[in-house]
């Protein structure tokens, strides 16, 4: 119960940090701009290639457009909250907040988990809003109707996939947090590099089968790849409910392993940081 109460309190801290400076409507509206821009950039590149005589047929274009829209939106969603533990440690060291959280041997993981869950909640809303706007803009600009499957069943299964992916994203967050404990500058840089790699290896914009071996094998075992595949299986007429559960199970297993590795790495880094006394190092 103490862990649960700490996580709930940390969710409130994360929510206040993101929206305490304004009303939630304005905060969500501003947070939606970045994922919309990211998604529309990918879609525009595809459309320009289609208009300039690529091998994409008119019949294939709506499906490919939906493929990229969903992948780019979910990639932005993953990136938006998986790096929050790194941010929480970096800004906490600068403001001397994290050393206060760090005093207790068991307080920092619930604090970082709560901050991550708060970012997940806000990112889910902004990502869904950005996907809706991108679909509308694509229809108005390109005159293309994306064959999305929007039924109570598909929406419910998509929501389950979003929740299952928390395991992998939080595990990645703890891995990055283990690095952030020791870093004294440029903590923001590593999540940016990792996000770039995820864009390539998570099948966000193109199938990982197009990558050369062994990079394609790396992409196939990532839980983020399975999460995006599961989402496409229920939102696009590409798969079936059985394929959805197959991908979801792989995402759950991979996410559980990644979360375990992340917690192990963070605990090790935490113990070592205590011995070395590095938590008072400010960031630059």
C-alpha cells in the first residue's frame, strides 16, 4: 500500500508539473501540436512520393497512409512518456527535488513510475487527438479515406494494447534513468537518440523486414514493434483478432522482461550512486 500511495502522489506531482501552469484544455492543446506535426510530416513525405510516380498504386495508398499514420502516432506516444524518468531525475537534481526523494531507499522507483504514468495518461489523450486531426487533415488535403476500423471492440482492444505497452515503456524509462543518475550534463540527449532508433526499429514507418540482417531481427523482438503491430491489427484491415492477441502476448512478454531489466539496472545504479555520492551533481 505504501508503494501504491507513493505512485498516486507522484502521478499528482507529474500532472501538476505538466498542467499546473495553465488550464488542462490549453495544456493538452499545446501538447498535441508536436505529435500532429510529426505524424503529418511522415504522411506528407509518403504523399509526395506517391504523386511523383513511385510504385505505389492508388489502391494501395489509403492502406499505406493508415499504416504510417498509426505507426507515427504510436511512436510519438511511446517517446512522449518513456523518457519521463530521465527528465524527472535531471530536473530533480537541478532543483534539489530528487535528492529529497532519494533519501529513502525505496522511494525513487515509485516516484519515477508515478511520473511515467502521469505522462502516459496525458500522452494517450494528445496522441489520440493528434491521430484524429491527422486523419481529418489527410482527408481534406489528399482526398483519401483511410480504411480505419472504429468499432467498440477495436477501440477496446486498442486501449488494452496501450496499457500493456506501459511495461516496455516504463522499463525503457528505468534504463534511461539508471544513466541519468550518473550523468551531470546532457541527460536530455540520450532519450532523443533512443527515440530515433525506435523510429527505425519499431516498425513505426516501415516494416522491419526491410532492414538488413541482423537489424531486422532486433526490430522483431522489440515489444514496441509488437505493440504497434497489435494496434494495426485491430485498427486496420491488415490482420485479425487472433493476430492481435499473438502480437499483444509478445508485447507483454517482452515488456515484462524489459521492465525487469530496467528495474534491475536502476537498482544497481542507485546503490552505486549512494556509495559514490553523485546525486548532488547538478546538470548543465
